[in-house]
């Protein structure tokens, strides 16, 4: 009578990946889901969601994501479409491109930073840039 679509296994568990403290990954990570990193990544990271780098976490490489919370260490280039939140104990070195930036007092932020203009209608922004 009612056709209920069965949820996939990942939908039932939530869509947050986690790398725990004490784990080191050398290589690139591509994920559609949110990601929490409390271990170490030496490589590039890309997600359509949010990355959280915990206080014990570190990334050496490039990151492309929608949102990011950084409490650990990051060294490289990071492109955040929406909000980059830098916590008090965070350390960032490199180049940062963001939509919005929030930096708590106490954070180490040694980066070249540029903010991109966010437009809800990309066609409008594209037409304005042609003028």
C-alpha cells in the first residue's frame, strides 16, 4: 500500500566519517559526507560537507569543503565555500579562501586570506562581473 524507500546503511548510521586519534593517513580523501579528523592526514581532502579537525588532529595538504571547524593544526591551502571557524587552540599556516571567517582569540593564523563573494543566484553574480 505504501511504498517506503528503504534507507541505505549509511543513512541509518548518519553520514559522519571519523578518523580517530593515533591514526595517520598518507594519501587523498574524497567524501560526500561530513568528516571528523582527530588523527593525522598527510595529503589532500575534499568533501561536499563539513570537516572538523579536532584538537589532536592535523592536516598537511589542501582542503576543499563546504564548511570547516579547525581546532588542531593545518598547513596548506584551504577553500571553504561557506564558513571557516578557527578555534582558540588552532594553528593555520598557508593560504585560505573562504565565504565567511570566524577566528577565536588565541588561534595562530599565519595565512594569506581572501574572501569570495557569496551569491545565492550565481547567474546574477556572473552578469554583474561581466559589466
